[in-house]
C-alpha cells in the first residue's frame, strides 16, 4: 500500500475517508507493538506523571489513550518507520501533495472497556458560527489516520462526508447530550 488507487482516490473525495485492509506488514505491526510495550513498561514504572498516563486497566497493562508519540520522551524509531514507509506515501498520493505528520497517538480498547470519544472535529466546534470556514481552512487540508490493527476490529464509526459539511442538528445534539470522552 504505497499509493492510493484511482478507486480509493474517488472514494476519499466522495466520502472523506477510505478503508484500506491489510495495509501494514506484520513486521511493522510487531515493531510498533514492541515500542508501545516499552512505553507501557515505562508508564507502569511511573515515568509519565505530567500529564498523567491514562489507563483502561493498569493491572492488565491496557492504556486508555497514548498521545505525543512523536515527542522525544515517547518516540521510538518504529513509529517513524510506520509513518514514513506506510502512511505518508499513501496520504501524499491521496492529497497530491507532500504531508507533514504533526501528531501521532493511539486509541486503545480492551478488558471489555470500550474507548469512546464524542462526535467531534479536531479543528472546529460542531455548530459553531465559523464551522464551515474552519473546515475549509483546516480540516479539508488534513488527513487523519485511524488504524485498527486487529482482525474484525469494528469499533471505529465513520460518517461519509462529515468532515466537509456543517454538522447536523442530530450530531450537535449527540455532542451536547454528554458524550464526555476525550476529543
């Protein structure tokens, strides 16, 4: 998966996302998993206190959300290899321009405890006065990666075209109804 196919490009333009199955070779998944385990080891040892490391189940070593993985204190070469050899070439072929990865984090779930996040956009508030302007200036020039690595992993829900239009009253209502997760 180095470059997007014509069909994937069309799907991306129409829906705002594209699903690519079996995109990452097993050896890269293994090296990223090893790097994540090293971070978990360090978290268990109490290394990350500011901000505090979040857990779904600390005893079972299942993190809630791991962020800032490109910062010097959490970076491992496996993350760079994953982004440089798999993600960036594909994204560049979708967007038709060079890309810059500025944030790398991992969402996790396990122990029967799902990770949830509210209906949101990363740069604009749903229903805000400048929502469409912000979408045009930021969101439509960015690409977000959600990479489930387990077979039959179906936790991520995507709404076609939702990052290129104003939020619906139902989406705004869902956000206001108390989806109290991280965004």
